[in-house]
C-alpha cells in the first residue's frame, strides 16, 4: 500500500510540474520547433549518452574492485545498460540499482554487490555537487534571481555535506550504529568510501571519471539545444544544465520528469534565455535517455537469464533497501 501511494504521489508531482512548466511557454512554438529537429545533432547526442553509460560502467567496476570483488568491464557495461532500461521503465531509479545488485550478486556476495551500487550512487551525487559548487562563481553571474541562487547553494552544499556525514559514519564514537542492520551496513560502506578518499590511486580515477560523466551530460544537453536551434553556448550548458541535474536528484517525481523540466525552464529564464528553449532541451534530453533505456531493454532481453531462481524475491528485497537510499538518476 505504501509503495502504491508513493507511486501515485510521484506521478502526481511529475504531472503537476510538467503542467506548470508547459504553462510558462508557447506550446504552439514548442510543437513547431520539435517538428523541425535537426537529426544530425540527435545523431551526435545519442552516442554521447552511450559513451556516458560506458564511463559509468568503468567507474562502477573500479568501485566493485575496491569492495573486494571483480567485474569484467564488458559485464559491467552490459549490466549498466540493463540498469538504464529499468531506471526508465520503473517509477524510480531503485529498479536499475536492484537489477545491478542482483546481477553482480550472482557473481559475488550480496553485500559486495549492494555496497558497490550504493557507493557508486553516493560518489556520483557528491562529484556532481562538487562540480556545481566549483562552477558557482560563473553560474551565479548568470543567475541573478535570489531564489535560484539560494536553491543552488542549498542543494550543492547540502549534497556535499551529506557526503561528509556519510563518511562520518565511520567515527569510532558511533559504535552504536552496529546495533541495527541498516546502519551497520551503511557504516561498513562508509568505511570503504573513506578508504577511497585516503588512496590517490583510487580517488583520482573514480572522481576523475565522475567529472567526465558530468561533462558528457552537459555536452549531450548542448547537442539537444543545437538540434532545436536553441541559443545555448556550450559553457552555459555546463553552468546551467548540471545544476538542474543535481536538483532533479531529489526523489519526488518519476525518473526526474517534471522536476528536470521545471528547473530547466527556470534556469534558462534566470539566465535571460527563452524558457521555451529550456523546456525543449529538457524534453529532448529525457527522450535521449528513453532511447538508451530501450537499447538496454534489448540487452536485457537477449543476453540475460531472467528465469534465475529467486530473482524476483531478490529484486524486491533490494528495492526495499534502495527505496530508503534513493535519490539519484542515470546521469550520476
């Protein structure tokens, strides 16, 4: 009952935010421009999203190794593609995380699988927040609206603060956390995260790949802008789109739909750009991930033994854990 209610609420939020975003633009103009898409830029943007999934797989593999297991890169890429399918077809990115845990769990133990996926998500969010905060001097020069500025500061610094709190779970005086299963596992995962931070050999490639992932996000959004002839300089894509993606991390809608569109419209408006351009870029960007998700569905259909015993039970169990830790999307 609670899961069904959560789905209904998220669907309502997505619908309401999409409606509000559409109200601020000229729908006729948006339809006309969508009918005149330059497919050459779409043809460039979609491969960038596939490259992004590959880089995500490389980062995840490094984290799996740090957790004490091994995952060949072709397998990591295949599992990541399958995860994009579930992220786009289920109400929450928990679906993609759960399937990654299940697939890796068949090769290693479930604890290693769960820790690796959790840490992959945490690293993605924190690295994105670090990127956004580092760009704030230029972003705030574009966004003059005090509400927009406050939102950026709160979300960017808040995500970094949450990452610090997560690592702080390893503090010796917090031994009380060992009494409960969830907090005990969180503390164990935090210990691995701390070991990554203390090791340049692990920290540099893992966070370096994270920054590449976010740059690919900005580049793909720029390609979407070029496809509809939106006047969005590439550097503006870095300063405006990445904060929007960070805002869309907040798990209040279905796959970020509605939150991303509303935030993109607002960001473009604050920067003196046409709000309709923000909506067009966001819609095409989201559609690109739907296409990548569909390709992931083909990978799932033709390469995975979905009849494995207990698969459904494992997915359900891991989704229950993930639902308490959710709040991320494909692009992190």
